[in-house]
């Protein structure tokens, strides 16, 4: 057979195999209702400022965590978002009170990244122990508890005694910010040519000519790619806004449920 036919047969086999094992995946935001020393520190920091705990006043996004070989301590990095600078000061105080050691990894206006380490790992810590049927994609620390963005491989997974699902949508819908190969190629080329610099290193006309694209086609590809990148950034690098949206949606849904129950 010719190479093209071999490739076609392989594609058919792969497609058939994937279809046979296809599972309905969902992305869900779930609140961990168990005890967590990090969440306690965030919650008390908010209370020390005499604020009612809404949940989005002080939020941390975990970049990664690990447990030592003896299972006696946990360490990781966390990016902290806050509505008031004083909340960050209170959080540091709460860390010291709970003997959570920390160091500043990075700081700038409105951005604070901490390395932390503490002992006394809980028997079940969702940061390091697997939850059956759910793989954590994003982990947030809030005054209300740990908030996970899970990829669920079971459509019927609705949480358990330790988790409350706040929102859930299909993975196809929630992960539509991923760039196509063409978008990756074009936006990377535009970036390396200085198109996003101020002032521009290369103009839209120049890049279009170099890529042998019409100006309108290039503009559309860059616009689509930029929208997806901004969507990904909003969902993953602005945790306090993500929590705000979830809280607003949860409050709205509870109101609608209450109204519907009252009308019955």
C-alpha cells in the first residue's frame, strides 16, 4: 500500500478506538467542606479586618504542592489575590500563628506569590490525595474553604460528603479556549516579530506578507487567538474574580430555588 493509505487506515483505527472508549467529561467547581489549615488562615485574616466572610476577599491559587517522603509536611507555591492590602498583612500574621513558614517568591503591584511549608498533614488532604472520578485542574484557597476545578470523567459525579459542587459544565464548553495549531503558529510568529511590543516591532501588513496571508485573514486569526488567551487568563490567573462569579451564580441559583419552592 502507499503511505497515504497506511495513514488512512491508522487514522480509522485510532478514531474507532477513541470512539469506543469515549467518556462524557465535565469541568466542575467544587468546594471542599473538610478542615484545611490554609483555608482557616485565609478565613481568619478576613475576620480580623472585621469583614463578613463572602469568600472572594482573599483568594490564593496554588501553583503546585508536594508532601515530603515521610508524609509529615507539605509545601507549595501560592499566588495571593486580595481586595485590600491589609488582608495580605493579616494573612502573614495568621501563617505565623499557625507555624506555617513562608517566603516571598515574587511581588509586584497587586501580585504576591508565596512559597509555604507546614507540618501536621491531615489524614485526608485533597491537595495531595486523589478523589475518585475527579482530577484537579485548578486549586484555590478561599475563606470558605478549598475550591477545586475538577475534570470529571463520570457524568454522574456530583460530589460526596466532603465536596459541594457549585457549578458544572461540559469539558468541551469549558476548555474551548485552547488554540488551534494555526492560531499557535501565527500568534507565536507575531509575538517573536514584536507585533505586541510598544511600539510595534513589525506591522500587521508586514506579518501578513511574511506569512502569505491577507491582512483580514491575519487579523481574524490574531483576534480569535487573543480572545482565547484572555479567556484562559481570566479563568486561571484571576482567582478572586472566578470565586466572585461562582458565588454570584450560587446565590442566584439558591434564590431561584427558594422562589420556585415557595410557588409550589
